[in-house]
């Protein structure tokens, strides 16, 4: 079974290695767009698009494969927050998050072929995050690190922003970008992991 991670995220690469899943990295290059209104469906749809793009190339190669697509979004007050457009947008996003809770959702799609069978499995993992109240100076200092530039919700929990996290409920790794426990068990139960 060839396992391919359709993501260029260094965080997802580290997490899949941590899970002991031997995946080749092949980032999807397409634009992240979905017409889904429900946030859970939106995250799963973005993950499916990534997996489908990479699976196109894998279908041409004989043998079994599993392509893993993943996309993480932040949802606050029923609004989907993507990556900030610029640093001023990052400041605006962080102002909206500080002092209360929000949801982090990672959609995961597994597109795979086993023998003659081609299938898809999808799920969305949800974690709750509460951000401490922040001063304008703290927001500005964090944004100036550049860490917020490419992160949904304008922060990375595993980096310098960790000092502003008051509470999490759910899977920490989901917030980082890949719910590795659920991914591992889903793949194991579907017979998509290499024999040990």
C-alpha cells in the first residue's frame, strides 16, 4: 500500500511521522475553495479536493494506494476563519478570537484503491480552544513574528502563541493540523496501513 500525504505542511509531515505512518509527501497545488456552508462539510470538502488532485496521478500507477487529504479551519461565532490576507488581517482575526472560545476543525479525506476497489473515507475532527485576553501590544508582537502568516485563524498553537491558550477541549494534534489518533485508527480499521 502506497500512502501519500497530499499536504506540504511541515506540521502535518511531522505528525504523520510521529504516528508511524510511512507516507510520501506530495502537496496538492490547487486553490482551496468550497461552496459548502456548514463548517464541518467545508473542511471535509477542502480535504477531499486535495486528495482528489493528488489521487489523479496515483491512479495511473499499478497497485494499491491511499491518498490522505487534510485541511484545518477555525470557526468563531459561526464564521469560518481562513489564513489571514496580510498582517493587518491577522491582527483583526486575533482581536476577534481573544477572550473567548472557538472551534478548530480538521477535515480528512482518504481516497484509496485496494485491489479493484476504489473508495473514499472522510471525517471532520473538532476541538475547542479558548484564547486568553490579549493586549494590542501582545497581538502586535505575536503578528510581527510571522508565525500567523500562513495559519488558519492567524495562530499556531504549537508555537509562540501557546502562551495565550487558556484551555483546549479535544484532540491537541487536531489543532496543530492532523488528528493522528483518529487518522491512525480509521486507516487501521479500513486495512490501509502496511503490515508491521
